[in-house]
């Protein structure tokens, strides 16, 4: 027999609890255990007036932002709608059933004011990182570094040629930020080369064709991670150019050492960090083993001997050629004082049977050697060892984090403009990734039956 819908008078009172309606295995339940914002509230207090109407609770806004970046909700308008409708989001934000969701404009107002003045998002990231340290998820010995390009909120078809761009008199926030970082080595001072195109909407975004397809405007997000559990130790926003990425790596290592008292024993990285100067900085100044691919263009393609065919004798400070003759140096440096030249004797070369394969068009063979070649040799030796092979495998953990960032958290294109906008988004995304990692690796304890 077909049943009929019962149309009854609505109850006057309901017994409803958000706590009972949020599933025990919901991601936000796991994340909530690691979100402690009491310290951040105290740091924000000086940025609020002692009189006037009470503001929107900053903890509510931070929790809403964490929800947005943990679940890939990029738009703040949509975030407000989702928090209004979703019971789990309301529970995490401590709104209850009848709590008012703030207007989307509240986020931009606080972001451009109190949040950036107090460096709140950096403090939030460091608070979550300290929780990772307390839970024993950071080994502190093996760090890996890498960078990934994120498209800027700039139309590639509206770019202006770099040498024709002039800052408008009525500059908006993104233009003012670009002018402010022209001397910053992570942005304007990263390269003396004028960009091919500049975006009027976001001049700090770099025109790049690094992906091999259509060129676009982009920023680079730089990660320094601990390889034990792929915890992000630091994050830095830079322009999309290799020189800036190297500078970001140095900044992150120094900042992690100062803020967390952690000095890695090894650093894993690709050839972008394999220049002689960078390797020397790691070995000589920081005492870090460079598990880094050496950036080397000494190999010859014309069939003649390359530099690696000459053996260096550190005791005598000479090179020995394949014919057994020595190459010496006078100690004079070239190339801005960064290179020594080792020369063979003309007499040795004239009577050598290997001259056609060594220096057929020169009187005598010359071999350049960087003043930082010792660090390069150390990196080459590590790369050939078993530890080097393991490091190349562990290095992929950074790339997996970037894939998660773009595919799961949907941060393949920035929504905010300017260097500080990119920095804010990268910090929030890294914080969300660390929180999700905590929730995954430390499950909620199951209650034992009585």
C-alpha cells in the first residue's frame, strides 16, 4: 500500500546539535585539534581600537580562510555562501546554527590592513609549523627545496612591451607594490633584463614561457620541506626567474634556522640551485651537504676533451691532461674574479699526439676552474653515491606538494594581485597543506568501549 506524506504542524521547539551532525571522520574534525589561535589574538590586539563598535571576530575570519584553502574554495563570496549553508563549516568556525557569516568585503578590508600590518598569515603558518614540530613530524636533517610557477591574475593579451611601460599617475595597489619592490632581489632586482611584456594590472608578475607552451604572467612559490613527512618548513613568493628562486632558498634556510632553531644536515635540490656560488654558500657558510644537481656546461660537443677529462691534483694545484702533462695557473682571476685559468705548456702541446682531440685550433689548452670548484666537486661526488640516488627520489616529495597545491587545493592561478597578494595566498595554502598532513598522519583516537 502506497504511503501518504504526513503534513503536520511544525514543532515549536527542536533539539538540534551541530556536534552530533558533523561526522566523526570529517577532515575538519581532525584539523580542528591543531588550530589554536589564542596567541594570534594577543598579537592582533594592538591593531584594534579600544573604543567603538566591536569588530568581526578575527578568529572567525581566519577559520573561514582555512576552510577555503583546505577545500579549494578560492572565491571569498562563495566561501561566505558555503559557510552559511554547510553545517561542518559552521561547526569549525564556531558559528552555531544562527551565527551571522561576515560579508565578503570584510576579508579584503582586514587583509589590506590589520592582517598585513601584523604579518598575521606568517604567524599563522609558524604556529601550525610549531605544532608539526611538537608532534614529531619533522626530522630536521634532510631538507628539500624547489619552486613552481603559479599563473598571475593578469591577462596575457593585455601586456605592454617592457621598455614602453610607464607607471600611471593614479597607480592602484598592485602597481604601488611593484614600485616598492623594484630594489628587492626577489622581484625587481632579480635580473637586469627588462621583461618582454609587463601586465598593467599586476606589473610584478613575470612574463615567462618556462612551460614550453604559451607564455603567461606568473609568480613563483618556493617551498622548503622536511623530507621525513613532507612538512613545509617555509614558503616564499618571488618573481618567476631562477635568480630569485635561489635567493628565496637562502632566505628560507636562514629564516628556518633563526625562527625554529633547525639547521639541516643536507639540502636536496635540482640544477636551479647548482651554481658554484650557491653550492659554496651551502658548504662554506652554512655547513650543509649539497645533495644538489650541479649546474655545469663544461661538456664539449665537438668531440674534443671536456674539462672532466682533466684530473685535478689539489696537492699541487695543477690539472693533469689525458696525455699526462700538467696545466698550471698564475693565480690571476678572470670573469669578475670568480675563475682561475690553468694553462698547458706550448712545448707539451706541440709534441702531443692527442692535440687534435684536445686543442686543434689553439696553441695550448686552457682549463677554467671556479674558485668555488671544491663545493662543486663535493656535490658531484654525492650525486654518484648511494645517498645521492636516495636524495633524488626524496626530492620528488616537493613536486608532489606542488601537484597537490594545484590539483586538490586548486591554486593553479592566483586570485590576489601584487607581491603581497601572492605572498598571502602562498602562506595560506602552505598552512592548509600542513594542517591536512597533520590530520592524515595523526588520526583522531577512537574511544575504547567501557
